[in-house]
C-alpha cells in the first residue's frame, strides 16, 4: 500500500503531536529513570518527525530542473 502525500503529511503531524506530548508529560518526572529515558527517546523522535514533516513540504527540485532545461532553447 502506497501512501499519498496528504496521508504522509497527516501521519507526520500526528507523530509530531504525540511525541511532543510525550516529551512534555515526561518532563515533569525527570527524577524517574524510565521517564528520563522516555523523555530523551520522545525528543529524538520528535526531531525525526519534524524533519520528515519539513521534507514533505519541499518542492521537487529534480522535476523543476528537468523542465527548465527542456524549455530553454539551445543557442548553437
């Protein structure tokens, strides 16, 4: 099953929300070693989801470069 772009964007947003929530909740229990480890893992996961979310909103540069090269007339 292939995910379309909108579904990937929604999954990234949900992942960011869940991991940010876990980071906030575990920040209140930093003296507990399990909560501290969960806090770090959730923070790293949040960074990963944020990067994924950012990459999903970038334009496809390869297609744009190919189109501009095809449209420019060759001067020989």
